[in-house]
């Protein structure tokens, strides 16, 4: 074998090795890109799930707040009706409502009013 043939074989082997190294590097890059895309997708799904859960809790809290406001409005209307004397039928025969306080306090005020 001549020196030229040996140099050609070695040069060919070096070129093949360089091509293989370039392909391996590209494959690693693509694999890393696929992994990164997978992690991005997982993170996005996690955040979407968390957002949906928080939105559901917020909607529930809003409904509860509306219910509480409605109850407060009802109590305010009933108070106004009692102040105006429009809800006397709700009062017990003792002159008290079930939630207005002890009967002794109301009986004393009735005696003072001359009833």
C-alpha cells in the first residue's frame, strides 16, 4: 500500500467520524428540545389546573358573599319594618320576637309605657 492510499483511508475515516459526531450532536439537541417542550407542556397544564381550581373557589366565594348580602338585606328590611310598626304580627304574645332578647327587658318597657 502506498502512502497516498493510507492518507486517503485515514482522511476518509476522519470525515466519517466528523459526520457521526455532528449527527450525534444534532440528535442530542433534538432530544433536549423534546424534553424541554415536554416540561413546558407539563408546567402549562399545572398552571391551567391551578387557575381552574382558584376560579372555582372564587366563584363559590362570590355566591356565598351574595347569599350573605341577601341575608343582611333581609335583616335590614325586617328591622325597618319593626321600627315602623309594620311587623307587629311577628312579635310573640309576650311582646318579644324569638331573637329580640330576654322577656324581662320587654315587660319592663311595656309597664313603663302604661300597657
